[in-house]
C-alpha cells in the first residue's frame, strides 16, 4: 500500500500528504540514508575524485573527456555533471551508473549505511503519518510562542532579549518566542487547533505521568528557541528561564520520535550553507552564543544541546567541514569541555577529519566578547585556534611533574596510550612522531645552563626542597634546574618587541609601525576605512601615537590628500617624525608605502601589517604572563610554554607576508612586510 492521504478523525487540521519517490520509502528514511553516506564516498567507487577547494572534481562517468567537469559537494549532498547536463543525489548516481531502479538503489545504499529497510505495512504508514503530524504540531507551537513574545505577556522576555543585544531581526530569523507562565496556555491553544492531547505529549510539549492527573505545559515563563532538523523543520525546543530561581536554567524537549538530543545541532540547517561558503564551522556552547555569532557575520555557527559533544554530532560537523573549530569559554569548565571533546574525537579522526580549539579569554563567552570588542576580536580568536595535537599536549603538560625519570617515563606512556586511541593507522603514526619530537624538545638540555645546586637555584624554597627531596640535584627537574634569570634570545632581543622607547618620547619605532604610519600619511583615505583597527594600535613611541590620533581627528572632519596630510602633520608639530619616517622610507624597499603606489596595493599591505601588529601585541602579553608563570613555578610545562611563545615572536619578527597578485596598478609585482 502506498502512502496516500490520511486524516485523523479527532483532528480538524488540513490533510497531511506523506509521499516518497516510489510511494514506498518514507522521506525521513531517505534523509537518514543520505546523512550517513557522503556523496563523495558513493561517487568515488566509479569516479576518481580530487579535492577542488570545498568540493571534489573528476572526469564525467557519462562522457569521454580530458578536462574534469564532474563535481561533488558533500555539504549540498549532490553531484553535478556539466558535460552531460545531469545532477542529483546518491540514489540518482547509483541509478544512472548502474542501471538500477530507485527501489534497488535505496536497498543497496541503505545496507551500506547500516539501516534496515522500513516494512511496507499499515503500521509503517501510520508511523510516518504520525511523524508528519508531530512536525505540524511543533510548527503550530512555534507560531504560538512567537505570537506570545510579540504580545502583551512578552514584555519581560523582550526586555531580556534587548539586554542580550538580540535584535528584532535576529529574533525573527531564529523564530525566538516566549512561553507564558500559565500551566495550560499552549495546551489549550493547540487543542483549539484540533491537536489531540496524545500528539502534544508525543511532541514533548506536555508534562504527563501516572501521578499527574492533567498534563500541563512543559515550557512556562521561558524564552523559547526552536530546534530544527537539517531541513529546517522544528523538532524540539530549548527554553531559557526568565525567573532566576527556576531550575533548570535551560530546559530542552525530551527525547521523542523526532528528537534525539545527541544527534542534533542547534542551527544546523542554517550553518550547512554558510559552512560551505566559509569552509569552516564553529561550535559554541549556547543558543545565545550561536545567535550572537551568526548576527555578527559568523553564520556557520552551531551548538550541541546542553551536553558534551557526541560522536553523532561530530559526524554532522565533519559533513560540513574537515576541521570544525570548537570554541569554549576561557574558564576551567571550558577547558574541561575541550578535553572531553578530545577523548570523544580521538577514535574518530583521520585524514581530512579532525578538530581545532579556540579558547576564549577567561570569564568571557562568545556573546560577551562580540558585544565588548566587536566581531574582529572573535575573528582573531578563531584564527589562532589550536590543533587537536596541540591541545592534547597542553592538557598533558599543564600540571605535569617531570622531576624524576619515572615520572617522565609515565608521561611518555600516557602519550602512547593516547595515540593508540586513534584507529587510523597512518594518523596514529604521525601523532606518535609529533609527541616524540615534542618530548625531545621539552627534555633537551638547555644551552648555557649552569650546574647550580638545586637548593641554591630555588633559593631554598619549600617548593624547591620538596621537589629536590633534600638530595641536592638528584631529584631535581632537569629542565627547571637552569638559572632562574632568563634572558631573551638574540633574535628576540633584536625584534620589535624588545626595542626600547626613548626617554624623551621621540620616535623609536619598529619598522612595521613606521610602515603603517607612512601608508597613512601617503594614503590618508585609508584612515577612515580602517579606523577602528588603527585607533587600537599601541605605538612604541608617544609622538607616533599622537600623530595617529591627530590624523584620525582631521580625517573625521574633512578628507585629506597626501600633500594635505603632510602639511597638517607639519602644522601640528610632527616635522621631526616625518623626517625620520622619510629617512626610513629612503632606505627601505617597501615601495607600496610611498605616495605613488596604488591605493589598492597600499590598502592590502596595511591590512596585513595591522593583522601582524595585533598578533605581535598579543604574543607580547602572553610572553610577560609566561615569564611570570615560570618565575612562580619553574616546571617543564611553564618553560615549554615560554619557549613556544618566544619562538612565535621570533618567527613573527621575521615574517615576510608575501602579497599575491597585487602591484599591477602600481606597475610592480609582489612585495613583503
């Protein structure tokens, strides 16, 4: 029997149509098969595929050709053959290439996906009909909650959303609503629409039980966030309590026929398309964080539903992006969440599927960060996301004690056990190699280390005596036993960060800061374009900062050309600064900072210079913190962190940021910072 029209006699709603391609397989079953089998996995059995950006490409299986015109997009769950004018999903591909019927294609692919075929029976038809009814009921609930938010009872909820800076547009896009405090508000509304009480219960909208005589609304006096499946259909809700004493603070729908919490991501249906364009997906912890990031330009953001990330959710993420970025709050709980994700992911990772981790400043979540510092701050955090292997190393070394051979041996064994969790043999070998190299660096003898008695090295501190066990150097940490006083390496000492500022406050700028000022003088039109980032620069010299401030004030009131900018700087008493800048330009090869360079080229270089400058400033702060941490507790982990930051600074100081494809307007090609 095919799936036709059915009407619940107890329901006064419009009839629901449930159908599939050959009137046998429920649409939900076909969706499950497609979700479990990436298109590229099915296609590569017939077509040799090569990575092409965020897609795959290969030669047409339908025509003879030398230039690939066949493309596969796993995010869209589709393939496209431009030469043959064909496209479709995994079922279409198997039908086209193997001459199978739709039924035969579904049966084969379902077996590969590990799914049992649904039995064509009145019971199966009734089950699919029930699913359709649940979807419709949840849709009615979304409309009810939205109306309540906009109505008279939603004032407190609107104030809360305004306080979280969630705009009216954001509320509309995410279909945010409000559940009133009455126990039967939603139940009575849906009953008036002809929805049976049993359907409300199955949809997770009512609380019921043997000891509850009259089922009542699950969500009361809460901000409501609809949770949707990958197609955008509502399948559940998350509710945030407005009463500070209500528990729990966040309440999700229970498990239902449609909703399995561990297999769903909040905002998945929107993020899928955005992730394809950005080649990135961001995972945060809460609904509001998702919405805040999406509204700030990070539409590829999702969240698990109040629990640790599950393997099923990880699979959904890898369908969108090879290396999802998990963004956690910068507190102890955030680090623990990151570490749990490591343990979950290790058996699942492989070539082309891993995780990265972005840890926020302590005490801030993504919503706080964006509201306080803007989207640029979040972009910086994401650009510095740590790899999975790096975070494993941090976890294993941050509190470790390597003061004895036995402890160092135990540390090595733990790393080997971690690598063994990786099922992919090739990747497991690479992880072992990386851990081995890191251990060698960590335990390598330090150059210039002085053989100083343990007690003398630590000044006889209780910590030093405890770690030394009162036996001279025998029980000492071999790395931390180096002299306490640290000196910068020659490359670091000569880098921009370590150069002094003159006592008089006259210009004593690193080359990159001089370059930025010269570009602003010779291309003042760029000041307004990059106003926020330019205003945020901490120059090494007082005069440079003052010149920057005066230029911003002037450009804000009237546009300047290069000649006008120089004249203005002279009038403001910065003649000596201009002289030094021109002397720097005369001996530098950076043609793009000069007045005759095309502004588009100067703009490209300025953006890169600003990025490097902010990165350098962040590393400088990290270096000071690492030095203080090492002075407080001279462990191998603290020393390794200090060395790593210094290496980053040295590398940044010598960075040559090549600019591809610019210079044509200026008659030049290529350049470097």
